[in-house]
């Protein structure tokens, strides 16, 4: 089992991206333990704040550092990622030389009501992340068009073909993480989230 830090680029409770993350978590039960990382209480990036770093920034860096892998689940805002997610990527990449992203296996997913399924946002994210030193999985990709009922209340993906594809994606992500990290024992603490 691997511990995955999950960063969702939307903070609203009814977020389709949070729902997609929950659906992936369900498909990954017993393989990946998701830890949802809070990003809505971070200050905007300010280099001067490193003189006395805010507790939220320290906490964010620690939670990333402790994870075996990272999953970004992003909405698409004007053909890019939301500013809140970019801010949460910038903080842990600093101070210079002390990025906690370095060498961390990662993957991307995203949901939108639009037919593109966040393809443009994910392309932007793929151009940003390599600068942080993160080890980003290339394929398979997740482009999810969110419709009423496409994810059920218990976070089951309604469409069988999509469910199968996402299940394969979970396995591939798990394999990807295995290239970088040793699996953890499925302790009670991890089982709680998986
Ligand atoms: C959007 N949305 C959007 N959708 C899309 O497919 N391409 C886009 O470029 C945009 N641009 C955009 C800009 C802004 C400022 C907002 C607020 C929204 C729609 C967006 O993807 C949709 O609202 C998602 O449902 C947001 O994700 P959550 O909050 O449901 O996770």
C-alpha cells in the first residue's frame, strides 16, 4: 500500500474534482491510501515569508514529504489550472534547493462539465510540474467529463467502461509509484483512508 497526498484544485464542497478523487480512492482501495491535503488556507506565495514561514506552509511541505506519491486532481479554469493549485505547487518547491516535490512520483486527473475533460488544464500542469523535479506519470491519462449522475453518491463511477478504464489507471499509477517507493504495511492508520 502507498500513501498518496491528494491535491484537489477546487475547494467547493460539491466539487466534481473532489468527487472524482473520491471515486479514484474507492477504486484504489487496498492499494493506495489517500490523504487530502488542505490548500485553501495558504497565503499567496511571498518569498519574504520564508523569514518566518507560516504554519500552513510548513504543514503542506511536511505532508508532501511524508507521502509516497502525489495526485493532482484539477479543474480547468480558462484553459489552465486554478490559481489556488499553482500556489500550492509553488510553496513546496521552495526555498531553492529544498523542494519536497523532487523525485516524488505523481499523476494527474481532472474533471469538468466540458467535453475536453480538462485536457488544456492538464497540458499546462504537465508543462509546470517537471520544473519542480517531480516524477510525473505520462500515461494513461484521465479526462473526465462530469455530468449529473456520472459519479454516484457512494463515489461509484456510473459508466462501466469508464470505471474499468479508471481501475486500470489506478493499477498503473500504483505500478508507477512502485518504481520509486517501497510499499507500506497496510496498518490500521492507512486502512482508515483506503
Ligand atoms: C471554468 N470552467 C471551465 N471548464 C472548461 O472545461 N474549460 C475552461 O476553460 C473553463 N474555464 C473556467 C473558468 C472559471 C473561472 C471557472 C470558475 C470555471 C468550468 C469548470 O471546469 C467547472 O466549473 C468545474 O465544475 C469546476 O470544477 P469543480 O469545482 O466542480 O471541481
